[in-house]
C-alpha cells in the first residue's frame, strides 16, 4: 500500500520529553518533576463558573475570535495602558499553543527565519518549521544567567529574518529578562524592522516582587509585537485550553480567519470559566506565593548538593541545574536517576544545544514530594559522579 502521509508529516518526531514520559510508565514510587504543568487543580469557583455556563446554555459555537465579553475582560486586565481593541486586536485561542500555531501560519513564508533564544521550549521549533519557517537558535549559558543580549541576537539576523521570539519568564530555565535586558532587544527590533513575538504565558508567575515590562510596552513596539498569553499556567487551567494573542489588527484578523476555518472557536464553557477567572486575580497571587516557597525549597536543596550548580529562577516553576560536573550525558543521567531513584526530570538537551549538561526540574509538585525527591537526587549524585566521569 502507498504511504499516505505527507513529506511534512514524515518530518514530525516525538521529542525527548515524550521519551521520558514513556520511560516513566509503570515506575513504582515515582516522583515526576518532568511535567510542565501546575500541580494544583483549577480553583473550585472557576470550575463552578464553567459548569454554570454549560447549564445556562453556553453549548454552542462562539464568535471565532472568542466571546466579546472575554476579549473585553482580557483588554482590561492585560497591558491595560496599551488598550488593545477587543474587536480586531485580540483573539482567544486554544491555549497559547493555538495562538502560536495560527500566528506562525499567517506569518511564515517558506524560508522565513525566526530567532529563538536557547535553551528554549522545544515546541517552538515545530511550530515555526511546520509552516515552512526556519528557527534560528541563539545560545545562552548558565554564566549569562540564561539570557541572550541584543548583540547575540543581532549576530543572527539575516535578510530572511522576520521575527524574534522571546519567552519571558523562560521555560525551561525560569530566568527572567529585566526591562534593561528587553530595552535593547526592542530597539534592535525597531532598527531592523522585525516583528517580536512575546510569549508571556508565565508572565504572572514572578517572584520576590519582580516586575517586568512586556516587549509591547517599549517605544514603537506595540505595532510590531504579538503578545502570547493564556490561562493554563497562572490560573491552573491547562485542560480548559484557553489562550489569547494581542497584536496588530492586520495580523490578529488573519489569525481569526484562519481559526474560523480550522478550529472555529474555543469551547464556550471554557471561555466563560476564563472570563470568570479574570475576576479572581487573588487566586494567582496565592499561586505565586506557593511557587515562591517551592522555588526556595528546591533551589536551597540543590545548592547543597556537591557538583550541582544552579541560578535562582525568578519566574515560572522550573529550575535548570547544571549537572555537567557529575555526568557527561544529561539524558543518561536522567534515565539512571529514574531507574535508581524513581525521580523523573527532563534532560536539558531536549531544550536545544545550550541545554546540554543540564536537567529541567519542574517544582510544580507537593512540598512532601519535593523534599523526598531532593533527598533522592542527593543520594544518587553522591554515588553517581565517581563512576560516570
Ligand atoms: C513557553 C510556553 N509557551 C506556551 C505554552 C503553551 O501553553 P498552553 O497550555 O496555553 O497552550 C507552554 C506550555 O508548556 C509553554 O511552556
């Protein structure tokens, strides 16, 4: 029989994170620090709002760009000083992934390059490549605090560069670019006439009182930035699948037409739950407080383990320790840690070349599990290094 798949489909492969999930199956006494998802459930009041919506008849298609009331609430909550127009400059999407996917499909002509700082959430590579784009990594290291500079980015700009993608705070490192860091990148985008895609999905999860601007807020940037955000991480709503994009009308309108044709809309009840969530920002503050305590627990615990080096994450719920003093191969390290101590982490290589020698730990887990996993990692590392180097 013929192979019915397209050439493009042949290129699709499961990544290293999925490989780790496969290995985790059936492991007893497992503590998984591998998942990029909040451990807490959606707040019961938000769940109730979703259920109420279903009972009240929100069971139909919605406008393709999402309910106007939700878009109005988004406009009032996110970057209110930029006053994004609910009609034309905001689209509600199937998670932030839906926003990124439709965005790249309306942006990319074959061969267009998108600059992506590394280590990076690896899905960007597929999201950019599938419509024919070329992701261009810009590497960073722990010594740079996992932050790229405008000069690093400038060195990668070619005649084919269309956009710079910035994920702030970062998955997988938890690093946060400050206004100072962002200012020069914004200026570079203006000077070189580039679009900026600012993925701010972890933007509400910042610690120790840190506040950072959106790239859209810098001079002349509103018209050349698409802000990506959503409800998954800050509101513990991964399964509801509600994200959104804010940006120039010409781009958002095309995304909306594409969404109309391939997805139609985000489920009505999820939109209503998200709309209610925006009236409960108190739940986000609580979430931030809890993650900050867990961040401190994990950072302090790892810092005590000889051979492991980390920088203190200032946002999101990840930490990205350097384990290169203990093991040559992060993938083998993770597989051995899983086999010997039943703790699952993701090898840093999964996040690009500059993730080599690192592992990603998600501390969105219970305090009890985090304490236990730290003890297991300490035990593992104290025996491991000697044999492996
Ligand atoms: C950096 C980044 N952007 C976007 C997403 C997608 O989030 P959503 O659940 O809203 O699709 C994720 C999810 O892990 C992420 O880490």
